């Protein structure tokens, strides 16, 4: 009985690990664009949609520029950083 329980636990853990690895590796190639609105709602455009075909090249350019800026794009405006006195704050 104990052997069956150990075998079942091993099989279950292996199956979960394989499922997680498959999702991790297969999900990398999908591109999508999330557009967030001021009211908190958002819409997702998949790589095959006409909207994404028009917006994804622009999003790639923005990410490339943000990556070359020497830091991560945080969505925080420089004015807000200045108000907080945080790193990257502009001196007036």
C-alpha cells in the first residue's frame, strides 16, 4: 500500500512538472498586445489580429528604446519621480 502511494505521488509530481514545462516553453512564442485604458479596463490583441499587425511593430520599437535607456520602463513619469525624489528624478 505504501509503495502504491509513493508511486502515485511520484507520477503526479512528474505529470505536473511536464505540464508546467510545456506551458512555459510553448507560451514563449506567442506575442500579444495589452492596451490599458484610464477606467481600468483593457483589451488584448493577439498576433493574428489586424490591430496587432499595426500596433506590435510600434510596441517593439518602444521596448527597444526603453531597453537601450539603461533601465526598465516603469510607467512612472519623470515628474512623479521628481515629486518623490526617487532615482532618475529630474532636477529643476
